[in-house]
C-alpha cells in the first residue's frame, strides 16, 4: 500500500518505519527541512532501541522516503496518517491546530479516494473536525472525492516502541463504514500473523480508548504513590505492601511501583486533556483531578527528603543525579521528575552533577539549559566525585548493580536517595549507607 505519514515525531517515525518494514511504500513528511535532511543521512532525532537500524534498512531498500513536500506525498497515497503533535494548552486541552492544518493540506492535495487516519492522540470529536476541514477544502476546489476518516490510537511504550508496533497487544480502529475498516484490517494484517489483535469499533469509542487507557495507568501510579505516603507515615513498607497486593490477579504487578512521579509525552497530557473534555461536557472528573494532584506532589518527594536531611540552605552542597529521562530506554524528558527535583535543589543553592546514558543533550539544550547550577558528566561514577549524596531518579539498567564500594569511595558521605526503590533497605544500611526510599520511614 502507498502510505504517507505526516509528522516525523515519535509516533509518526516509528509508525512509518514499521509499515515500511512490512513492504509498504511509505513517505514520511515533515515541515522541518533539517530534520528531513538528517533522516535521509541516517540521523535519527530521537533515541529508541532498534529504530535507527530499521530506518536505514528501509530507506536503502526504497520502501521508506522522507520529504517536506506534503502535497505530493498525499496525492500519491491511499492512506494518510496524521501524526503531528497535540501539545497541551494552558487550560489542559489538546491543541488541535497542527492536526487541522494537516487536514487542510489533505483536502487541498488528495486526488482520489483516501483513508485519513488520526494517529495523533486527540480528544473525542476530532475525527468530525478533521472530516469537516477536508470537506471544506474539497468544496473550495469544486471537486467531489470520496474519503473516510479513521481513528487509530497508538499504544507504544517509549523504549519498546518497535516491538510494540511489530507485535501489538491490540490494534484499535474506529471507523464508520466497512470499506475503511477493511482497508485498515488489510494494512495491519502482517502484524496479526500469530494472534488477531484487531479491535474494530466506532470512531468516538476509539478516540476515547487511548485516553482511558493512559488515565487508568496513571491512576495506578498515583494510587501507589499515595499509598507510599501513607505507609511512610504509619511505619509500613510500601515495597512489602506492593508485593502483597500485586499477587492479587485482579490487581497485578504492572504500574504499582512507587516512585517520584510519572512524566513523558502521554500520561500528563492525556490525563489533563481527558479531564478538560469531561468538564467541557459538564462533568467534574474527581479521580482524574486527584491523579494529577498526587503526581504533582510526588515529584517533590525526593527533593523534600534531601532538604529534610541537609537543610533548607543547600549552599555549598553538591548532589549527583543518576538519570534525567522520564523513564529508561528513552531520551525523552517531557514532564520528567528530574526537572522538578533538580530545580527544587538548585533554587536552594545546591550544585548538581548529572549523568544519563541518553538524555544529556535534551537537558543541556532545552529542559535545563537555563539552570547554570547543573553540570554533566559521561559516567555514573564520575558524577559522584566529591558529591554529598547521590539521587537515583531514572531506573536505567546500568544503575541496577552498581559497585557500592566505588560509590562510597567517591561520595563525601555514603548517602543514597533512591527515587525508584531499586535496592534492599537492610542490605544498603548493612553496607554502611544512609539510605532513603519512597514509602519507607
């Protein structure tokens, strides 16, 4: 099939590359000329395991193309994916300006029947707006061309996106007729060889499914983080509580690990967007509001522990921070807890020496570029030299089995703040560490 993917961000690039891997002819489009030229040279704008090799492989085979010419790509496609950003507005709503701009371009450019797919995360009712925008352009051109708008939300986990796309646990398609549904079923059939995970539904239900899924996962995280705060106050151990409730098959172990708050491109934005949609329809989403409030407070828990240990005035103190990205296996720092922790500490006079395997550039060039109290190093042990304590923020694999003797040797004091509860408290204390966890007094 001939496919155009408008937007080469995280979702668009991964989707385009994986469709090309299955033998489709895919053209990825972006207005950023430098990004397109870099992609042609094999320079990938994001870190995602396996993405670089697959991109280069399909570009060399000719199944994958990159261009800034959206009109030409659309005119030669049967299916056009809208995969541009939907940034969060000041009121928490999803900003649809880029989605509708692409819809306008599609209406100006399409020459024959087309399935237009909303791949971006968009609120309920967006497909109707996309359809109206395209139809307005066709009317303006004075042409009658049949088209369908379909909702196909993505469920990719950053750090495992290629595997998630190639081996999906579900593919949700929302369409209002069988013709469009059959085309989407054919497109995804190579990904369903062993298990049919294709879930067909109406468009609004598909649009809602993405938000509901992320809101449920975010709720589990905030629930456990709230439990961690209660545990700490009553003298219980959240790690033992987690084991106790996770064994219940109705609950399970996924997303019940206490930590210093969720971040990333999906959960914060989607929870707020869903809450805003609910309020627009006259409903106050008390659970969603609480999920967001708990997460906001949780991001300050580790910095509060540091302040409780070292005092409000942190002048002359240096802290090593292990991990900057919002989760391992990605360089994404959107809404990362590290930003809050670092800014809270440096605002009190502290110096930060940070190490992350992949996110250093993101921190230096954007998220922490204006914070002059932060410096960066190239290894986890280098960050420790002369520091008053280490703060583990992101659970990268290389932090799971560190040399604890080396840590004590490099630090001024053997003080360890564990924002992901990675280690056994009794062993850490027996090893001579002053050890701080979340949800343990």
